[in-house]
């Protein structure tokens, strides 16, 4: 577990370029990123970043990964509406939901995604 007071939040939307729902959801996701400046929001195309998924098969879009520090808190599909993710972020940021058990696919995906985020930052 990470030090909760200093751990950075990561909100990852797993989508695909060909997905019409994802295209419609991206502006909603971007608006939430502006509304939550203390969290890092990442749009991850599952086909462009296949290595991040490992053996995980995302079949429902959008799928969201929420993590804080090295702890995965949520991984699953969400309704493509601003209010759904907004309420989820409020709930988790207030500590109303536990981290997922260790050793699962969500934790592995979180660590691979963090590596991608660091690589993107280094290139910028």
C-alpha cells in the first residue's frame, strides 16, 4: 500500500479509436480531467497500447482503471455519462471504497500504465 496522503491519482480510460461510444465519451473524459486537476487522466487506446493490457481482454467500452499510487481501486466498464465517473471519483477520493485485492489484473495493468505515462512524459 502507498502513503495515501502523498499518492497520486490516476484515471485511465481504456477505449479504441474505432469505437463510436469512445469518440463521444472523450470530450466528457477531458472535461472531467479539467474538473479534477489533482488527478492524472490518461486516454489509452487498447489497440495502440496492446502491451499495457497483457492478457486482459477489454470487450466493453469505455472501461476505466482508477488507481492511487500503486493501488488499483477500480477496473471495469462505466456508462459513458459524465455523472457516472464524477460520482465514482467523488466516492473513491473520499475513501468510501476499498482498494482491489492485491495480485490481480487491475494492479498489473496499473503498473504497466504508469510505465507508459512515464515514457510519454519523458518524450514530451
